[in-house]
DNA sequence: GTTATCATGAGATACATT
DNA sequence: AATGTATCTCATGATAAC
C-alpha cells in the first residue's frame, strides 16, 4: 500500500531518501550544530577543524573558510555560510555570465538562502560512494532536483559507468537546447548550470525550495513575491485540500488590511494569517490574497500543466481531484527502483487510480506502461486519466471499465492476470475520508463508508499474490 | 509531571445564488 | 440543475503554562 500523498503539509518526506533531507526550513545544519554546541570549551579546536573541513568539503577555498570561521566563530555556521556565499557568488556571476541565485530577484524579499545547504556534504559523499548502481544514480539526480524525464534520458543515452557529474553535464546541455513536450520540467529550476560544486549545491538547494513557499514567490508566483508582507511568516503551504477559499473570504481580508499606515495591528495580522494558513492563500496584489490556481496545484503535485483541465467539468472538480491525488515526484522517487527491472514495460493494477498519479510517475521514469488496469469510481477522474493516456500516445493496453473496487472479484482478477500475463505492480491509496481530521461528520475509522475500501485493497493484493505464486 | 492552549485536517451538509 | 458560500464540528500532537 502506498500512502504517499499530499496529506501532510507540503513537504518532501525523507525517511527513505538516500541522500537528502527535509529538515525544517529554520534549522541550519541541525546535527552538526548540536554536536558543535556540545563541544564547547576544551574541544573547541576539534570543533573548529570540523567546521573548516565541513565548509571546504562544500567547495569553498580553505583560506577563505579558515578566515571566516575565525571571524564568525565555529559555532555560527549560518553566519559563516552566509559570508562564504557572499564572497564567492559575485565571482561566479562574473565568470559565468549568469546569476547564481537567480531566484533572489527582489531584494526586499531576500530570504535566508542558506538553510538547505546543510546536508549537501552528505549528498556529496553519497555521490562518490555509490556511483556504480544505476538506480542510485537516478535517485541521486532526482533528489538534486532534476526531473525524472531528464534523468532517464541522460542515463539511457550514456554509458552505464558515466559519472554523476557527466550526467549532470548532459542534462544541463539538454536543458539549454529546449525542454521536450514529452518530459516537461516539473519545477522551474533556473539555477542550474555546469556541474561545479557550487552549482550542485544550488541545484540541491532549489530542490528543497521547490516545496517551499519562498521558491514559489519568486518563480511560479512573481506577483505574490512582490506583495508578500513581512509579517506573513509562512514558509510552507499547508495540506493541499479538496476545497478552496471563497472569493468573499479574500474580500474580507482585503478590507481588514485597508486603511492602516504601515503594517496592520497585530490582532489583524494574526487573523489574516490564520485565514491564509487555512486556505493556502497567496498574495496577488496590495492587501489582496487568492487561492492557488489549479495549474499551480498541478505543478506542485508534479502533474503536467492543465492535466485536470479537460475531464473535469468545473473548477471545484479540478481542486477535488487534485486534492485527492499522489504527489507524482514522490511516487516516482519510490518507484525509481523499478526502472531497470522493467525495460520492456510494466503491467500495473492501479486501484483508486484517480487522475493517474502512479501511471504518470512510471511514465516519467521512462518505464513503458505495457498493461494498465485502472480502477476508479469517479467518472471525472477516469476522463482525466484517459485524456492523459491518449495525449501521451500510450502504446500499451488500458482497461478502465471496472469502476468499483468491490466489483473486482477473484474471478475477474484471474481473467485479468491470464490476459496480461500477470501484474508486476499493484498500487493505490485507498480513501481516507473517514480517517482525516477534516471530516467531523463521519470520522469512523477504517470501517467507515469510504475508508472500508482499504480491506478491498488487501483482498485484491492477496489475490494477485496468490495467482502469481500459483503460476 | 500535569493541565491549558493552540493549530490543523486527501470534509460534509444545508442553503443561497446563478 | 449546477455552482458557491456559510456553518458544522473535534481528535490529536506540539508547545506553553502551571
């Protein structure tokens, strides 16, 4: 059962990730910071050299690191990093003729640009140690923020022993040519470039930021960046829900904020901020907020732009189908181990398939969809998925006329297994309507009307397993 | 250690408006 | 008939206050 989804605050989960982490945006080098705090006094020399090697490993020159560490004190990792970047960034801009921190376009909204560099040295050692395993290479590059399509293309068109650095080179070159319609970029990562250490850091940084508001403010939401008030301290979006804030709500906020000289009083700020949190509002003009557009939600969740446009009859349906869906990049990350196992295509039984998050993830990984059974109760979602299937010229077989999981009897499963030659993957996230805190009315747990389908997932999975064993 | 407070959520329903 | 809005409601974990 894959429960990777959009239910938590929109933050990449790192438990299974090999070399990146989503430590909170405020924490700077938490593990190292802690060990340094504990190393006061007698062992300060040790912590000093530790700090120095930490920053030199990041690619900064040793002289500069020693100077800065002595200047700022080895415990002030944040300040050190800030200073180091301040020293090195202008040089790189000059030599490469392009902005290094391309997202920091408006000075008044300069966010701390350092917090996510913390685990980079771990990623670096990861790169050096495990270059021999292709899946790992794929995961590492995806973890750095390259799109799965780009990484697949690069790995497919190079020798198996090509280094990560060369692969990055390859991808960068391809990006400069133009993004293909087949593999559009999931996130706008303008900070990419030649694979020097600095760039790798930035790419990694961008990857984390893709999940945070700050990235959106200057890239996907340039207007928002301009009007974002300093007292709106949100750094992450809340859970992407199936419903959205009303126009009247945003109107009330506008009225609340009008007529103050400078910042509004604290109680107003608090009220507005609570509303913004509740509805994931973003700033669109002076004193004005608005819900995220469906296109923006699609982008965040890793779907192709306008993925939900055709099949969904209304805006409400678009939000609903997106709010109930997988985060594609996350699913692709977990499924990337299948890439080399199914070069000739995969046979998938997709339960609660919705708008096709699992299938899109496989497609973006470059795994051909040889045979897909998509079981989905919502006609709107089925239409969206079929639209995608046709738009991407899928060559495999799609069976999407079984709408209800409870109708998927052992008999039918057996026929499907015979027809397809067996399923390689059973995937799906069963409904959580009766589990979620949002539902005050029928929060009946797994035995609730919708969530009870969890048991059908188990039933189907066990049937498929049994058939596989028998064959 | 215990209690109080706060924030939050793959939401549901009735009613109003278009 | 379809869409938009207001109102409903609460377990849970984190943190603050006692």
